[in-house]
C-alpha cells in the first residue's frame, strides 16, 4: 500500500491503550468497551509525556473508552483535538469476547490453533483480520495524507488492530501478520515514509525513537 500524496518524510505512531482489568485477567476484550485501570491511566500519562516531545501534528483514536482515555492524555499536553473513529476499534471476536485465554484454548482449541497457524479464522464468529485491516488502514492512511512534510500522526488503537494495520501498510501477506508480535500496554510502533512506501522503524517501543545508525543507509 503506497504512502499517498501527502507531505514527504511523514511518520505514523501507532499507540496501544493503557492497561484494563480485562488485560490483567487475560480476557479477550475485542470490541467490548472496557475502561482503563488506575495503572492504565498512569501509563497513558507517562507515555503521553514522551510522545508529546515528538510534536505530533494530529491524533486519531478508536472511540472505545480505553483508547479514547489514552488519547486524551496526549491531547491535554499538545492541545490537539482527537478525532475518534469506530473503524479503529479492536477486532470483533464474537463468542471469544470476555473469555480468558485458558477458556478460549479449552473451548475453541482447533479454531485457536488454526488462527495461530496464520489461517483466515473468524474467531468466535467475528471479524477476519483482513476485515479489520480493511476498515482501519484506510483511516490511518487518510490521516497520514493530511500531514505536512515531515509531519507525525499518532494513532491510538488496540493491539490486534495495530498489528493488522501495520501488516497492511507494509504490504505483508496476512498469514505473516502474527510474526510482528504484540504490543504491551501503552507501547507503540512507528512507521516512517520511505522511497518504497511505509517502513517499520520501531515496534513495541516505550521510549522515544532513536536514529538507526549503520543499517542499510
């Protein structure tokens, strides 16, 4: 997926929301609207102070409470208005939602194994990962296309949605998206605009991006 017609040298920061009680219980949240814990709010405030130093030009976020509250911490520091979009919500996972990891593997073992193998699976009768990318990636690209030269967009979303969006923007085959790995609460990944499209610069980071020295440049 090409980087579009916006300013050059743009950067997309994909930031996962802070901790929730269901994260602690290892419950599959999906599109269930769960709030941040006190720890989650503290995580968001700490991360927002770091991300504010990047001087972002725009913030877009999922409209679910955990993402909206995380985005609000960065908005308070930067003065930027957050644009909320339901297309950035986490994967809808039907019957899996609210179940613990152990309950999912016990009740839906074959389905879980097929998903881990990279097969297209409607977990719990919900969305395919490609369908999540179909709704989320265009919103992210639209936001990026509005950036000025060397501008930065912060996208506040959810682990699964961020992973599928990164996979789509990097033009990876869907069966390889899982290889990107997950994001910890309130950590982020960074995509930068390169000559051949979007490039993964940082993944699951909790500190500000550092220049890559002696890579292939």
